[in-house]
C-alpha cells in the first residue's frame, strides 16, 4: 500500500515538473556521427555471398552448363523451324537479357 502511494506521489511530482528540453538538431547530429554498423555488416554479407556465388559458379562448371543450355536452345529453335528469325531480333533479345541480368546483379550488391 505504501509503495503505490509513493509511486503516485513520484508520478505526480515528475509530471508537474516535467520540462521539454530543446533538441536543436542534437539527436540528428549524434546519429549522423555514429558508425553505421549494420550497413557495413550488410555490405560484408553481400560481398561474401557474391564471392561464394562466383566461386561455386566456376567450381560447379556453371559456364559449361550455360553454354550447353544455349546450344540446346539454339539447336531446338532451328529444328522447330525458327531458322527464319531475324538475327537482329536475336541480338536485341540477348542484349536485353544481359542488361536485365546485370541490373539484377547490381541490385543485390
């Protein structure tokens, strides 16, 4: 019972004597000068994952798999009568796919 009365008295005292202190941009300046730990951790993690992906790509012979897939796709397209395709259309499609792949890789970093 005594504690609740003391608590009420303390709350009343602090609420009556509460003054707001002007910040004047102090908090923003302090936050600006603090090291951005999470950003660095995020960058390190991204670099680690990107390096691991490159290493696995070459260790698991990814380049050969990509070339084989492209060869099979090209062979299948020719066998199915797509030989009449305009070479410029194929070049544009390849350039667009490379650009989209590049943008995706850049967005991950």
